[in-house]
C-alpha cells in the first residue's frame, strides 16, 4: 500500500481516528474506575471507622477502652497497610492504636469547617501513602473529646487500578488491531470497483476492449459513463480525421491526374499550347488549394470540438470582427448594429467562432448596401446568432446553391466559395445548425446555432 494511495489515506485516517477514540475511551474508563475504587476504599474505611467508634467506651477508671478488639487480621499484622488510632482531640496524645502501626503514629488530618469526617492523604509507616479518615467524638461519660482515625495504604487502590488499566490497554489493542483489519478488508472491498475501472482502461489501451463495461456502484457509474463518452468522442474525432484525409486524397486525385496528363502530353512543349497549359495548371492548382483549405478547416474544427472546457465570448468576438471589417471596408459607409449580451458564451474554441462569424460578416460586408445587423441570444441550451444585411438578397434556389462547396454566384467578388459551406460543416461538428433565409432588411438573413457554455 503506497503512502499516496487512496486506500492508505482511508485506512490511515480511520486508524488514527479509531486510535484517538479508543485511547480516549480507555482513559475515561480508567479514570472512572479509579474514582470508583477510591470511593469504595473510602466507604470501607468509613465502615471501619464507625465500627471503631461503636466499640469504644469509657471504663470504670475513666479510661478509654474497647469492648472487643477488631477481628480484621490486617490490623494485627505490622505495617499491613490498614491502621487505626485514637488520640485526645485536645493535645493529640495517642491513647490507643492498632498493632499494625507498631510503635509509630498516624498523622491527623487538619480540621475543616465542613461537617462530617475529615479526610486527607499522608505518608505513614514504611513510607506508605495513606488515605486517612478521622472523626472527633465525645463518648458517653467522657469529659473530653477523642479523635478516631482509620487509614489505609493506597497500594490497594494502585494494584486494582493497574490491573484494570492493563486489561483496558489489552482490550484497546485487540480492538484497534481488529478495527484496522476490518478497515483493510472494507477498503479493499470498497475500492474493488476502481480496480475494475483500472483493468477496463488497461484493456482499452491494449486493444482488448473499446468501452468500460460491467456493473459499477452508483458513485462510480457516472465516472465510467463520462469515460465512455470521452472514448466515443475521441473515436469520432479519429474517424473524422480519417474521413477528411480520405476525402482530401480523393479530391486531389482528379486535378493531379489532369496535371500529370497535361505535363505528359506531346503538345505540352508546343508554344501555342503553353498558354492553355498555364491556364489548366492555374485552374487545377486553384482547385487543389480550395480543397486543401476546405479540409484543413474541417480537420481543425473537428479537433477543436474535442477541447474540454473551451469557451468564447460571443460579444467580444462580434465586436472585434465588426471593428476589423469596418477598417477593411473604410471606403464605404456601413451602419452596423450589434446586439449581444455580455455573458453569452459559446462552448468551443474562440478561433472557430471567429471562423464562423467571420465568414457570415464577411459576406454581409461584401453584399450589403449600407445596413448590417448582428443579433445574438440564448434559446434553450443554444447560442443563436443572426446576421442580416440590406443587400440584393438570394432566392430560395440561390440559398441552397451557395451552401454547396465551392459554389459562387458572382465570380467578380473575391473569394473561394468555401465560406458558407465551411460554416455549415463546422456548425454540424459542434452539433449546431446553419440556415439562410430572407431578411426584413431586404438582403440575406444567416442564422447560426451553436452550443451554449454553462
């Protein structure tokens, strides 16, 4: 498992989080258990203190005595960790004590304003840390107050706590290992569809498959669908490129054959035929240039249509083209109106939009008498651009004719005859449309529909 892999991130993140939760929970349990042990310990010493006070009485001679001795064996064993002691409350003189203290004394907790027994912690016999509980009591028949003390070593608490902590640590460790193991299994199972996608892409790259297939989870299925669409799109681009190359080769075949035949003709060297040969060469080379221009534009448009995320501002392109064409035709007075929202964007390459709109505006400037209108709007998910002029216009038959490649209605006007044909082809490559109609201005109305950028 590589450190930068998705599986490592999932397992590491979950393992760290699980460790924090388990350790935090273990610490809380350990703290709660210690508090419980300490409370239980204090409760036992309270019971012992109550028993000690209940057994105490004033004897016939006015001395403090116990009616019976405690039966706790630890009180009889020296330095056992459990002790009791009775002192004068006034001067702290030890009157009675358990055998377990031997010849030492228990420290007396300081008096407080709170009612009830006094508690404290101090160092006792053999350096033991003791939890001490004491109570001042005046016995019946006594003229003075006595302090009864019971103390226990915290070693008992520590032993119980350490045993519990060890159990908790072992349990946390087992749980953590089990969780990490379960996470590994879950991550491997959860990421299996991604490995299926990887294997599918490998098959596609090696030629064993053309698309991603198989059932995938709903979270990954859209990714596979988009990949399949991208693969289909790339296949279409390759197929278009092959078609354009084949069409270009076929289109150049005839003019090249004519040139070859003319060059090999025995009359080609005759001076009288030189002009005819030159005219033939010019016509055929002009035809080849048109064909090359046509298929180059189509090939570039087909490739541009595959650029993901490309977008171009219709308003910006329109303004730039109108400004440029006005400078080119500065000898004529044109009234051009451009109506286009600033936020209207075409989903495609700016160069293609310039090619499309440039052809339409170029024709409008060539044929208009003086008025040109450019209007762009959003209709559904399309950018609809309309270019109109007040020129002589076209009949329905002429409109159909000018859309044919290389067709020109007026040979006196400069051009190759490929402009509107290219507009129709490129619009089709973008899943758009192009049509010509009569304009209310009197000339031609060109309507171009292209995909809208989201």
